[in-house]
C-alpha cells in the first residue's frame, strides 16, 4: 500500500502488510506509480526508476532506471522485473 498526502504529491510511505503483524514502513522520495511483490521483495516504480525494498525491514535493496516511458512494473523474481512502457514491455535485471 502506498500513501501520500495528495494524489500527485511527492514523497510517499510504503506500507507492507504481512499477516497480523504491524506493517513494515519504507519511505519513498517520489510518488509511487506502481507496486509489485515477489518473495520477500517489494518493487516500486518511482518516476523513472525501479526501486526494490526488503519486505521484512523496509530497507532499499537496489535501484535501476526503468525508462522515461515506464507506466507499470511486474516483478518476475526478487531481482528482475518487466516494465510496461508506452510502446513496449521490457525486462530489467536489477542486481
């Protein structure tokens, strides 16, 4: 779940819910456009970057350029994602 003060606001708080435990929080400096989860990793599309967070701790694991036309992401593993661009779908290996 991504929360921000306004619809098109800058910074967001990412909340990762795991059962009945308290949600894990991660701070994102930009508005989160898209989210995807694979295993213990949460992927977030922030502006033109794919950012991977650890679902258990909220720590940032990796960051990669997703492209200026990126609209959505789908993690295919804990280190790779498909990026939906305006005219193509591309695979991105993050780490």
